[in-house]
């Protein structure tokens, strides 16, 4: 599902109205009726509750007038408060306000802080508030009397239904700026906006419902929209049923370079995850003194001891063996627990420049490139990177706060500039490609904030690459499956104490359900 900015949504509305010929008042009517439908679903006792609707003077307020009329027709006790003079309304909002007035639905005008004080007790008598103050066109922060109304509604601790977006949030920003509604339910139209789906702004949205208001699918498809949510239907398409006439070679051979003293667990988790996601064969390259440990831990996977340094990390002397082995494999995963020893860094740079098979680079594999990100553009094909913000900060040599403040833009620019596929990890991970598209992953939870879960993700993506998935599909499907299995484990066990091995154990059944 595409995710739009306010400007993109306005362009879609304009095209539907001016080019397709759908009157704006029809779109507003559809919007209001859809809000009421979602309210009925969320509040089964709605007909016995009092609903106070607070409207602004724009189209968002116009939607609120439609909601009021529809609720009144259902004999719901509804009251309207307008943060403007009725004479200041225009267009479709004015039309719907006049309809309410002709139906004897009084509209109380609140034009100042002093007038607000007169209405506080009446406003607070509601069981449910409908926030129709500001729409997606707002550029925050909110000031003046409107900010006082927002504070009043939030402090009441009652259900708030926001129309299109919680008032005070910017549709285009993941970060709240100034006073804003904290909604219980947000009903948005046609497509989600950036603030609906990216943290921390999305945490203010409550339950998000995306409804159809009559904008044709063809209009949406013609828009140049490069941000999307990863959807389960797409992941299902990526996972075809297996033919009976296949063997282990059919499903690829993943080569993993991972592990160093104290970090053999990272190598194990990566290998096990790759096996559980369906790779036909897995071979783990490990510093030679650690090989006996991994032979004892890995049953299904094979191991290859490689030359090591005097501190038991990979040596640059491993180049010769790796060069001979690479043609045997269908994909390569590099980085979990590998260390940032100077010889390891040199080895990784060489691999990036020489390997002709798809590569996923994670953890210390990314840290090894700090200050040398340009090497990624020398790869034979775009590499997959899976950094968390700190790793990306080191790679790009920029402050981590600048990444956290604008994750979407940084992920997109990094993927374009480095000609790579990049997964910026975190809540609502972002998968960006060299063409500038960004895919938001909706799965995952706080229980996965535990050591080793990133190694599992590397194994999942590597295992999908080995099976012949394109970089784009392996990254999107890997991120989605990783989060989904985490969500299933949370349902079973809760978020406290969730282990990386729990994810691995539940991978096959999760994929079966998909």
C-alpha cells in the first residue's frame, strides 16, 4: 500500500475532482460516512453516547459536519463546536455547515480563549470527541486557542476519533512538533500518510483505519509515489509452493562468514535461521580455532575452518580459500560477530570488490566499512546492508541524531548514493533501494529488542537470497517474516524474555501460515 505526503494526497484529490469529475462534496460525503461506519464498529454502544465534534474552518471541519449529520440521523446525541465564524467557511465545508444548520443542528462558535472557557463544561460532557480541527495540510506547530482546545481534549481522558489525522501532527513528518491530539481512533482517506505509519508520530494515531472515499485506483496508480507499506499479500506471492521434483540443490547454498572469540553465537543464529527459512545448504566459514565449537553446535550446516590472526579472527590469508570457494555458492552473508580487526576489514573490502554472488552485509561487516562507504559502489551488484542507526551513523560518518530525526530521507538517500539495498532497522524498519523507493515494514515488536535477533534477520535474508530471491524481494520478505514471527512469539509468550532462538524455532510454522 502506498504512503503519501500531504502534497501527494492533495494532487490525487485534485485529479479526481478536476480530471475524473468526482465533485469534492461527494468525496467529503463519502469521507464523513466512512468515519461514522468506523465509529459504529469501534463503539458498539455509540447510539447511547454523547458525541461532541470540534471543527476547524477547512475541509477537515467539513468532514466533521457530515459526521454530525449522519450521527444525528441515527439519533445520536451530537453537538458541534466550530473554532471559527460560520461566515468564514467556504466551499464544501460551508455547504455541509449550512445543511447542519437547516437540520437544526446548532453550531457553537468559539473564537477566543475567553469564549472557550464558557463552553468547557459543555464540551467535557461528551463520551466521545471527534477531532475535525486540522487536516493533513497543517504545518505545525499549533498555537493560540486551538492549542488550548487540543490540550483540553487530551486531558479529558476520553475516546478521541480523529478525522484523517490527529490535529497538530504534520502528515509529512514522523515527529510531532508542538501540541497535538492523542487519538484513540484515526480514520484516514484513500491512503496512509507518513505520520500515520512512522514512529513516534504513529504512536499518537491510535487504531488506524484506512477507508475508500471513491478515488479511483487508476488515479492512485498514476501518482509518482515511492513510499509503500510492505503487505502480506506481496510476501505470499514471494513464497511459491515447492514442487515435489526438487532437491537440496534447488534451494541454493548460502556461504556465511561470521564469528570471532566470544561471538560464536552470532554465527550459529545466522546459520540456523538460514536453514529454517528454507535454504537448501548452509556452509559457515569460521576462524579455524573456533571450528570445533561450531561443528559441535551445527547439525544441519557445514563448516569450513579459515586462516586466522593471532587473536583468532579471520586473517587476510583467508582470501585464497574464499576465492576458490565462492563460485560454489549462490549467496553470501558477512558480518555477524566477525569483529573489526584490521585484517577483517581488509578481507571484507576485498570480498565486496570481488564477489559475483548476492551479498548481505550486517553488524561488524558494516562497521568495517566506517569511512569507506564508497567501496560499496565497486561491488559487482548492489549489496544488501542491514544497519541499525548507530551502524549507519558510523558508515556514513554522520551524527546518529540526524538519522533518527529523518529516518525516511536518510535511508532513501543512502541507498541511492551507495547504490545498495538498505534496511534501516528499528520500529517500522525501512527498506530502501537504489531507485529511491522505500518500503515500510509493519511487523515486529519491542520484545525483539534483544541480542541475536539481528543475526536471525541476516540468516533469513541470506537464506532467501540463496534460494534465488532478488535483493529487493529478499530484503522485504526477510524483514516482514522476521517481524511476523516475532509477533507470533509475543502472542505465545509475551514481550519479556523473548529470545532469538524463539524466532528460529517458529520460522517454519510462520512461513507455512503465510
